[in-house]
C-alpha cells in the first residue's frame, strides 16, 4: 500500500514579470521535493493553473497587464483553484487598503521584497506539507474505494450503520453553525465493528450512502465541507480498526 500511496514532488508556482526576481526566488526555494514552475505574466500563470495543481502560489503584486490582484481574483473564482494558497510579494510598502484587498482576495500572506529567505522557505514548507497530506489522504481514500469495489457487498446495510449515520449527520448542523470540530466522533464504533468483524467494503458502502444523504439538500460549499470532514473521520476510523486489530485490542 505504501508504494501505491507515494506522493511525488509538489508543484509551486512563482509569478513575476521580472526574470531576475524569478531566478532569485527559484534559488531561494530550490529543493528536491519541489517542482518550481516560473511564470512571467498572469496569463502564463493561468495557463499553468489549467494544467496542474499547485501547493502554493508566490505572486508579484505589480505586473503590467494583469496585475497580481486580478490574477488572484481569477484564481479564486475557479473551483479547481479556489483553495490554492497565495503569498503576495510587493517591492514596496503598500497601504492598508491594498493589504486588505489582498487578504479579501484570499491571500494567506503579504511579504515585502526582497523576502527573507528563511521566512519564505518556512512559509512555503508549511503549505507544501499540507498539500502532501491532502494528496496522501486522497490517494488512500481512492485506494480504499478500489478495495471496496472488489470486495463482498451486502444487499442491505447492517444494524450498526444507523449509529454511523446519526453520528456523522449530527455534525453537519455544527458545521453549518461555524463550529470547529477536532475530535474523532466515530471512535465509539471501533469495539463494535471489531467484535462483529465488519469488512472494509461494508464500512465504505455505509459511508458513501450517509454522505450522499447528508449532503443532498446542502449547498455546494456545505456539501464539500461535510464530505471532506466525513472523509477524515472515515480514515481515522479505519486507522483505529487497523491499530486495534494489530494489537489484539
């Protein structure tokens, strides 16, 4: 499984109309774990964004033609790229209005050129690690679904599925209320699932039905939040089942 779930280099997009600045940025961020993609205009950056997924975008504010703010607005308007982190770079101290505009457009940070190399590397490293984690979770989730598709499928859902359903559905109300959820709500199910020797395919079948039912009437944003949260809960549950099985607990 480890081989199947390996995560490759993460893509990092550097956007600046000055080739010298791009070269300097690339030198600071050079790392075997990064694939640095350089764009000298907003239009060129958009072309790369149509083809690839990026862990973070380092974006110059002042560029001829399409400036950094316009590019950021377009990035955040596309579903595929709306959650891509952006770090704005500017060659001068901007006023508060410009800074607020940057944050309103989804910027995660605002740095003055020349950015301190250690600070820039540290910030990029955080986003790269988060991106790797999301990719690993996505691949693991897809791997589990492939396993489930080849497993034995039950004609009807088991009795424990009602509890599974109620636990997850109760959380969509909390998410709508803007509450931050950090605990693992499916933990109480672990002993029951182990005792009944429930198969992974059975758990996945229940999970997919619950998520579908819970998000049917939700908005697109709420549905995505709930789906992502439910996925994390599922992976935690399966991890606990594997741990308990290995230890005989």
